């Protein structure tokens, strides 16, 4: 038998319904995180900036498919403190995945990514949209 936490706000809780939302949360429920993404236009490029302090670039994967930018990765940080009679070890581990539809067509083959001061900056050239062509009608 499963223990169910009683809540005065929801006395008739449905554990299976709650489990569905926990499963839907995915990595967030398991200690993951969702980094913020800033997307803006800079000249003829679409630029995305993602703060990922302390994340090793070897653990980050960036892809572009059908004008959707996907960024995923994982992070692990271990801290140990050993003083007189005190010992502490903290481990932080989590994964993330973000996908953002870009507002225009881009050339993913020419994308560039840089990582400076904990910020991942991805620059992707925009594709030229077919220009309007006026057609004269012959009489």
C-alpha cells in the first residue's frame, strides 16, 4: 500500500493523477534545470544566448533542424570541504534540454557557437526569403 500525503486543500487527492504530472515534468522532477534562452536578431543573423555557468562544453550538444534550435546537456559539480572535525561533500547533477522555434528560416549548416564567461552564444545566418517579383501582363 502506498502512503499518500494528506493536504487540507485537496483532501481527495488522486495519486495516479499526481504521478502523471511528475512524469510529465521529466528532468525537472529529477533535479534537472531549464536554462533561459534569449533569441534576437543581429544584422543578417539570428542569435541565441544561453547562460550555462560551470557547464563543460564537452557536455553540451547544439543542433538545428527545421528552424528549431535545440540545446541539451548535463552538468555535474562536486564540492568537498574537509576541516578540523567537519566533513561535507555536495554533488549537484542534472540534465537539461531546450528547444526554441526560430522566427525565420536559417542556414543551420553555417551556425557558429562560442562559450565565454559561462554564456553560450549561437549565431545562425538567416536565409534570404524569396523576394516579391512583379509580373507584367501582356496585352
